[in-house]
């Protein structure tokens, strides 16, 4: 992960502190932020040691997201899909 990307995610989670064990995030907590046109994300947890991040994603109808790679573990949950997502291999 580039230092620019690390700064980006640290800014996103400034209001959230990593915890040991379970983390609970109420629907009313956290901030949905735009990360790309038509894509918003809410960070649920971030471990600065392992750099593991867990995020909820929302995609507007018709949104495409460019293929990309990660240098750290990223766990994403997509809660609803209006149309099938393309398979990227």
C-alpha cells in the first residue's frame, strides 16, 4: 500500500479506534464517504499493525469500478446488488 493510500485510509478512520476482539458499529455510526464516482464506503474496522481493513461498500446502479490490486488485506461487504457484477479474473 502506498504512503498516499495509507494517509487516505487513516483520514477516513480518524474517528474510529481499532479494538481487540469484536467491534460493533451501529447503522447510525460512522461516515459514508465517496471513494470513486458512484461508490461510497463506510470503514467498520482498521488494524494499523496488520493494515487489515473491513469496509461496507455501496455502488450506485450502473457503476463500474476499475480492477486494481491490494498490498494488504482488505475485507469488503457489498450489501445489495441491483444487477449482476462482472467477474474479473
